[in-house]
C-alpha cells in the first residue's frame, strides 16, 4: 500500500508554540520543513482539530523549538498527547514566553526560532502554515532528534492528529459508498465520519450527505 511507503520519509521533532487565549500553548510536530533560503521560509502542517492551529491563525505567529536527543520523552508526552483546550500543558514543561506571547521550550532543545505566517494552505485535515523566521537563538546545542530516533530508540508513537498516524492493525474502519456514482470511501487514515461536512465525492462531486455505510 502506498500509505506504508510514506513511512520511509524522514522528519525532525519539534515543539510548535503559539500565543493562546489565557496561556501560551504548544504541540509536538514532526512536519517542520525549510521551503527556501531567499526569502527564508519554512512550513509546518497542523491538524484542524489541534488547538495550536486555532492559536496560530489568531496570532499569525508561531515558535519552533527544535528538540534534541536529550529532550525528555515526558515533554513529548505532555505536548503531543493532550490538548491546550483541556488546560495549560506547559505547567510542567520548562519554557520562556517571548514578548509576542508565544512559548519557547527550555528542556534540552537544540535551538528555537520565531516565525511570522505569510501564507496558509488548507487541506482536508491540516493547515499548512508557510512562514518567515524573524528571530531565533544564536547557537545550536546537541543533536537534533529525528522522527526515526523517536520511533525506534525512544519507542514513541504518533497520536491520531499527527500526519504520520497509522491506525492499529486491528482497528476496523467502516466503508461508505456514494449513492450517486458507487465510489467507496475506505481511507485507513481518516475515518469517513471525521471528514468535514464540506467534503465531496472525489469521483462525481456529490456532497458527503449522499454517502451510505456499506454492508
Ligand atoms: C511524534 C509526534 C508528531 C506529531 N506531529 C504532528 C504534526 O506534524 N502536526 C500536527 O498537527 N500534530 C502533530 N502531532 C499531534 C499533536 O502534537 C497533538 O495532537 C497535540 O495533542 C495537539 O495539542 P493542541 O490541541 O494543544 O494543539 C504529533 C504528535 C507526536 C507525538
């Protein structure tokens, strides 16, 4: 299956922070990439359901803390598996808050930078924020943690809203059929029920509401 092929892609490990409503917020992301050098631009892909997505959209800014191999797994647990909607996740994570209100993690990270969003691209599940770094740390310390290190050395996992999430083998996903053209939706990464109401049949363009659960 082509979705298994994508597990061969390489990534880094980052904490993406943004000014919240009552407190700063951050989540773990493996999808920070450099787009170009001149002008210097980066991109990050953040799920629509993550509070961080809302925070970045509201403030137009985000920080990237580049995790190192020494960054504790507890930091990834705190920021990557709970939502800022449920409380201040940074309470137990050492951090500083920039003048702009966005947090920078201070748990053995390699370096950090602050970005201003210059463009966004919406996909069915994620917003890709394209941004220009405008400030950052002077030095780089330690060895950046890779996603491979997280999965194979720390034996970490990716939760549902991570782009690299793969459902457990035994998880059976229902199939849905378009009553107009008979196209069957059976994506193993996004259950049909989690698609937005604006989603349309990729074959005939019929609305999501005409789909029926397959037998
Ligand atoms: C290893 C790992 C990688 C992740 N990568 C991403 C990512 O690139 N984009 C994303 O939206 N969420 C990613 N997540 C999931 C978010 O960190 C997670 O859903 C978090 O609870 C969101 O918190 P928030 O609701 O406070 O924003 C990742 C989580 C882990 C553990």
